[in-house]
């Protein structure tokens, strides 16, 4: 179960899912599926996102924003203005 932000520099406790981003991964250990969830709080999702490696390792990476682009001009799913 997700209990905090996946950004190691934040770790804000999860109290509600009204903003940010949640992902679900499914890995198999033999015939048994193992489901894991990861969450980035709304503040962290403005500057970070998830990366999933070929080996199915989930990590938090920093977004590269175009220079000079103010926060209010960022759009897309999960972005708070």
C-alpha cells in the first residue's frame, strides 16, 4: 500500500488522492502477480515523474522543463495550476 510520496526528497504522507500521480506495476514471482503502487504528490509531480527500467525498477526522475516557461503554462494530466 502507498503511504507516502515516492520522491525521496519529499516523502509527504498520503492522506488523499485529489492531486498528483499514481501508477501501478504488476510483476510476476512465478505464477503469482505482485501489484505495487507508487504516488507522487501534486507538488512533486510538477517537477518529477516516474521512470520504469527494463528490469521493472521504478524510480523518480526530475522533469526537464523548457527554460523560461512559467509554472502557470504547464499543462497535461496531473498538473495543478
